[in-house]
């Protein structure tokens, strides 16, 4: 065992509080990894081997832990038990009583419970839930609605307003989790109100007669330790922190201020009105302002938002929609930030009522119209105008409330200490140099600052601005030749050092305004720098160092812009990527046309490559020369050039002849173009099968595969350049050629015919999988375009087949390595057990470098459990500032091939490829940060039994999508201890309950089961037993097993496919606890520890 368990920390069971003791023991057993043995889910192995010995040892350890936590009277009850499972069963049968009398007692305790005055809300909720759990333990059903009713009905009188507010919440939002969070917030708010009211009362007591105080003091005991005296002392501390907003002094409030002016207005209690508004579940209530047409004043329930507050007349109330009066505690101003046309501006809402029981922040339309403002509502947007000036705006949410585009500023932020330092005045005066600021202070222009002999202050903003300037002192002599004099600009020192320990930057970019523009893919002969026309006329005039007076050439658009503005280099999000300029001519230039290849400096190498390609085409009888006629439809041809291994000493020059297939017409020179392509699921299942059957695996690559296909249509092509074919002749194609629309189909038909001639059988589930049964073994082949894997338990049969394959096609045979985007690691461990691990370490490393995340700090999970993505409020096209679509595509490929751990997170970000903002880009970067810490992770397959057992898990997350309210479905299937197929996708329709959502997810998983079983049958591994599908929802489980029909399930009959497969014996369904539901990874973000436990059980290991 990893750690020694301290038995002294476990309380001994003496016959009472069995549920608490059992919970304690379950925690201890889980910590030691013995929970499954004790509760019978991990059975004793049948074979007498090391595994059985380990199980017996663990069972003995579990018995020791259980008996050590029992007193002697209880040990006598279990002396005859021979295993830990028998001990816990015996104790359960004695103390988990399920008789009618025990049920009655449990019901009485539940219904007679009342909240104590000393209990907190959290403790109160926990007590109710514990009582409900005891009822469930004895087989009684207690719904969440009953628990919530019990919690609310037993609250003290001070929660009366909360009870009425909770009744106005719609049924679908009345959830136990929502009730808990709201009650805790209500308790905190009531505590704050009581503290304020207590302080007001203490302050009021100060104005009473001194005689009363003395008499009270004389009656109190002399001891200072009484509880009554402590309460007074605490109130005095609160009183000292209270500030009067009438006179500015501390120790009292404005209501009891002696300097308070007398008002001639009536002393009647003032009454305000407000209508109820509803919020959807999950909305941040604290930071939400709702525009309300029924509110007669602005109102807020958060005391910490007020920058100042004054008292109101006693008895002032707010009447809400259900005729309930809520007390008004005070009135003041709240500082906020409002969003106008994408920018945030500070503002103040004045005369806001502080109504703690309102639980809303309301912006009054009546107050706005009284100020002469105009409210314009159109569609889902509302604007408040003062004349033609936009004052504020709001958007219509899903609950038909206009939500103001405000965000609150905490009073702690608003009331910061004013800084009167040299650095502050340097910033206020527009970054004037420090010497000038010192002179202004000494001359008295700036007062309130005492100068010291401090060192010169470093201003990073000035350093950033300096990076954009090319300022040099005026000089009389100017250079006449380009590059005659080179200028450098030094920036620094910078606070953050580079990886090499440098803190300064030397800029060589100001040497010349001449630039050699790079075309899309230029030839070297087109880049003669001295012959390039200058982009700006250097007429000898001096340029002002002020960048706003400098003419600038704006990238490659060819226009000169006056008064060009400077950019902050740190603000990368808003910068457009600059135009590229030629920096290095050392790489081999790749020509675009045959003419460029023949006229370039590497013409000899290109001629050789063209000759090799033409020779291969001739050997393959690719075409036949015929005389051109006017009735022929002739397509063009094109040479495509490439250079392999450019960075090596011997780069390989390749030339490929392609037909211009874009000019083909359907029905004339092509008909069908479909060609099957294997699925990555098929590859993973075959690799898992190879581990179980100990197959030898080899990889092959067919060279110029498309040239082997036979054409069925008559196609004429112009002779390729350099082929020395006389005029008046054209090529009548006999073999498929790269570029033709049907090329891939022709190649696949050619290869398929060869495999059938060799005695192979084509799969039904995957048309790119073939199997051949031999006398000694089975040969299985899978093809991905022109790459393939072939495997067999008999190496002689395997190499015999490869000899036949070499006779028909030119192939390269190798050990499995890089195959269609995945890396295959086939090895044996120190115990001589074989494992196959697939990963994409190289691909992920390149992806991280591509998006410049190589220096980012890794994170533990790919998705933040506290962040739920949704569509931006406005489409500001901010996605143009970062490569969002490119990043999503790169991540999706990894998630589909070998990284199921990022499947859910990638699915979430893929919803917003056409409309995203910084929040979505941060989610993308979080996945990249997670991948940086798990670059070498992959899926491991190990042999776990003689039989090939498929195990599946399905799960859903109800209402996961905040925009459409659709649920998320997820499933995963394991083979040889590793995941072989998985899915995470949004359901196609809105489901009405968690049971329905789980049922739909299970139906999707059942379709995958059908395909997997067919695939295994194709490769000679038929599954006789039903495939077990596990789910963690009892309602969905019952709906699958039983033909339940009522108004809540009658609309899901189209999904009864799963019930048919259950009756056929294709699947079996079983319950799995939520903490062991592996499909959780594909439906929701999970905490780090739980997440790593789940992906470990999916077979993810470090390579």
C-alpha cells in the first residue's frame, strides 16, 4: 500500500450512528483502493496466480481495517465472517433496518424536524438532506421537491420574503442546487442588513439622554465579561466605521445627524413600486441590471456597490408585483461601466434605492424618461438616447427582460487611495519626461508632492512607445546609397528578461525605407533588389520624429497614409498581421510552371525529375498517342513541382504530371467519383485486436498509387511539356492520372479487385478492411488511400502475401510508425507483456508552436468547469484578430484520432467558429495549455482476457448549450483496456428531462454498438454475448428495460431502436455510479482529480 492508514483517526462503531460510521469506512476503503473488494464488485480471481494472491492480501487488509473500527461487542457479531464483503453484509443486515417500525421512525424525524436558531442555512440544508438520505437507505422514496419543501417550510420568519420570491420562480428552475446557492446568498445579505441596522440603532442610542445611559450603566454588573457587554462592544466597533453622508463625520449616520436640514415636505412614509422580473438559471444576478418599465426608481440589493448612501424616511417601502412590501434601507449612488458601441465607459447611477430583499438590480424607465431621455426598442435591442447621443443600451435576454449592458464597479475599486507620486503625474501629463515633471514641481506648477533623491523611475509605456519610433538627431550629411549607413535603436532595459537573460532589444529596422515585396511564390530571377522600384521617393527632406507626421506605406496595398498612428506591440489581438517581405533566398525556389523550371538555376535537377516521371508513366502505359480531331474534348495538363528535405544536404526534386480535372463534365468524361476511406475507429479496433491475438503488424505504402487505376471513360489530354510529342497528337488516357475527378475511385477499384483475387473478403462495416482465413492463421488488411496496415499471427503467411502485393504494385514495407496522422508504438514491457500505444506527440508539438503556446504554463484540464461558453452579445468580428478556425480544426483532428480527453472541450469551441470573442479564444488557449502538459499522452491497448470484450458507457448533460438549450450526448467503447471509439455531440432536438436526454444518448451509443459488432464479425472476431452499455440514470435505465408509456415519454418512441436491440440480445444495459461513469469526460467539464481518474480508465498513458 502506498501510505499507512492511521487507525487511531477512525472512530469505533459501538452500535449507534451506523450511517456515519459506514460513510467514514467507505472513505477509508476508497483511500486504500479496497472499496470494490469490500462491496463485492471486485470478485476473487479464479486462477491460482499472483493476481489471486494480491486479492487475498487486499481482502485481509480490508478485514483488518473494518475490525479495527469496531468495539468488542460488535466484533462478536461478525466472528464467523470469512471475508470483508461478508462483514459489511452482516452489519448492513443488522443496522440498516428496513422494517415498518424503522420506516415510521425515520418519517417522524424527517417531518418533525425544525431549523434551530443557532444553525446556519448550510447546516440546515445538510440536516434535511441527511434525514432524507436515511429514508432512502431504508427503501423509501424522497423526491427533490419534498426536500426543497421541507427546507423552505422550516426556515425562520426572517426568510418570509425569500419564500414568496421562490414561489415566483418557474418550475424548471426550482432545483435543489439553485435553492442552496440562493439561500446562502440570502443569509449573507440578511446578515449585512442586520449589521447596518444594528449600527443605525447604536448610533441612535447615542442621542438619548446621558441620564438614561448612566442609569443603564449602573444597573449592569461590574464584570466586563458578560455577553450583553460584548454585544455592545461589537456594536460600538461597527458604529465607529460608519460615516455620515450629511456632515462627513464618523460615528453616526445621516438619519441622526444634528446638522441635518429641516425638510418642509410631508413626513409621510414614501412608497415606491416595482414589478417582478424573472432570470434564467445560471445568470449572474449580482452583475445584472434589468430595465424595468414598472419600477418608479432605480433599485439595487447589493450594499457593497454603493459609493455613498444616505438615510431614507422610516417606513419607506417598495411594493412588488405580488403586493408584497419590501423595506428600503437607504439611497445613494452606484458607479458602473456601460458598454456603448463595443467600448466601456464609466458612469454613475444616482438616487438608487437600497432594497436588500428585492434580489434584483433594476434600472427604472420612468426615471430615464423624466430626465428627458428617449427609449428606443427595436427587436432584441433597446437604446437610451439624449437627443442624438447614445446614453446606454440593453439587449433582450431569453426571459424577455431587457438586460442593461452595465458591469458593476466594486466600491473597493472605486474608493482607492489617490496617488500623488511622481510616476502618477508623469502619466497624467501624457508621459512627459521625468526631468520636466521635476521642474514643474519645483516651480510650483504642481503642488502636493515632496521630491526625494529617488532613482529615475522606469515607465514601461514609454518603452513600448519608443519601439515604434525611428528618432535620430538631425544631421547635415545624408547618404546617397542604400545601406551606406545602418542605424540601430536600442530598447530597454525591460523588466522581463528573455530566455537568454537579455533585457534589451536592438532594432535594425530603420536602415532604409526600401522594401523588396514578395509575390505569392516568386522565382529568384524576379527578385532583383537593385532593379525594384522604390516604394517611396526619398527626396532628401528631413522627416519629423513624430510618427503622426510621417508618411507610412501601409503594408502591400500600395497606398501612402498620412498621419499614421502608432500601435502598442503588446496589444496583439487588434493588430493585423503585417505583410511578408523577403528575408532569405537560401532555400531552393520551387517553380510554378515548366518554363520557370527550365529557366532557373536548378534546371538540370528539374529536367531529371521530369524524365523520371515520364519514364514511370510510360512503363505503366498511362496513355496512347492518337491524332487530334475537332470533335475531341481535350483537357489540359500541368507539371507540379516540389522539393523534399530542403533542409538536408541533398534535397530531392520531384515532378508530378497532373491532369486539369476541373474542366471535366459529369456524364461526358466521368460518372462516379466516390471512393471509400477507412475510419479511424477501424484502425483503433484492429490495433486492439492485434494486442489480444498477438498479431505481427507491418505497414506499407504504395508508390504512385493513382497511376494503377484503369479508366472506363474516354479522356483526351494535351501532351505534357517536355515529352517531345509531335504537334497534332493528343494523349488518350488508359490509366488514371493525378488531377482527374475519378482517380481515387479507379485506384480503389483496382486494389479491391486484387484483394478479391487473392481470396480476401471485403468487410461490410468498413469497405477498406479485408480478411483472409488461412490454414494456420488469419490475415487482416486495412487501406487508407495508398497507405495500409497488414497483420497476422503467422509471419510466414504475412510475408507470402506481401510478396504477391509487391508483384502487382510498387510498395515500401516497414515496421508500423507514422500512419495516417498517428504514431504507433508497438513494444513489450519489463514483464514481457505486449502493449500498443497510439499518440500524436509530434503533431501536437508542432501545433503548440504554430499557435505560439510553447511558453505557456500547462493546466490540469482542457475545459474550465466554471466557464460555460455562449454566443457573444454583438458580432464585432473580433475573430479576425486570431486564428480561431485554424486552431479549432487542428484540435479537432487530434481529438478524433488519439486524444479523447479533449473531445468535449473541442466540441464546445467548434460551435463558435463563425461568431466568437476573447472568451472563446481563451478556451482555445486553455486546451493548448493542457496539451502542452500532456504532449506525450496517448491510448494504450493491453491484453486483458482471452475473450474480446467490448464495454460501453453513455451519458448526457441536460441543457448543456446555453444558446439552444439542447443537451449533450457522449459515449465511449473500450477494447483491450483502451478506448476505440468515442463521441461528444449536441443532441439534434431539445429534450424535456434528464431521463429523456440520457435515453437519447443511449440510443446513439446503441447505433455504435451495432457497427462495432458488425466490424468484429468482419475480421473474424464475432461477439456472442450482448455488449454491455452502462449509464448512470435510473430513469433512462427503466425506460430502456420496460415498455413504459405515459404523457412524459410518449414523444420518444422513435428512439425505441435501443429497446429492440435489447430484446434481440445485441446489448445489455446496467447501472454505473456517477463517479465511475467514463462518458462524463465527453459531456461536461469535470474537476481535475476526477478528470484524470476517468481518462486513466480510458487507457490514456504516457508514451
